[in-house]
C-alpha cells in the first residue's frame, strides 16, 4: 500500500463520498480569485461609472444652458464630491481628499455649432491598493464624451 492520503476509486481524496477532486480545487480557487478581483476593482469601476453619469448629466444641461464656465465648475465640484479618500498631508496629518482629484483646467469642454454638439474629455489617476499582496497599482481612467446638444423639435404646438 502506498503512503499518503487515502484515495477513492475515482481519484478523490477522502473516500468516495464527500471527497475533493482536482476540479473542485480549481473551482474554489477560481471563485476566490474572482471574489478578490471584484473586491479590488469593483468600487473603482462603480465610481468611474458614476463620474460618467455626472458628465452625461451636465452634457444634457448644456442643451439649454449656454454658460459653459459655470457648467464645468459645477460638474467638477460634483465629481469631486462623489467619493473621498483618507490620505496623509505633508506634515504627516491624516486628511480627507477627493478620490477623483479633478480640476477645471483638466477638463476639455468644446462646444461646436454645426451640428450642435459637445465634446467633454478628461482623465484622472487613482492608486489602487491590493490587499493581501501589500502592493499598489496606478490606474488612469478616461472620460471622452461627444454628444448632440441640439434642442429637440417636437413639431408645431397644438
């Protein structure tokens, strides 16, 4: 008889009932990996989705509001308020900073008249901490939206 764990007739460890085979180990490892990746990359993806929604909202506001400077200022303020991160300042004190550190001068806001359209573009960086690995990675997220801002015509009023 060979030394080592008892193997059943089908190559399972622990006997015929309730045994663990290689496929089960791969499935558990795959599920654990998927859960870890969702834990690390899920919240930044959701925040980026929210940033894109804010940009779409302000592009829709640009249909009726011609004040581009005010729209950009309000959009940047709203994006910065979406989420906050704990950081350490130069003096070593813990501070709360916006996760999306966007400035008005970082935003490309181009309105064209023929056809009426709007182009909004910017990018922002984030540092993602990888728990259990004691590493961090830098990611750059980009927003590039081109949209029609022509006032819709619904026909003659009744």
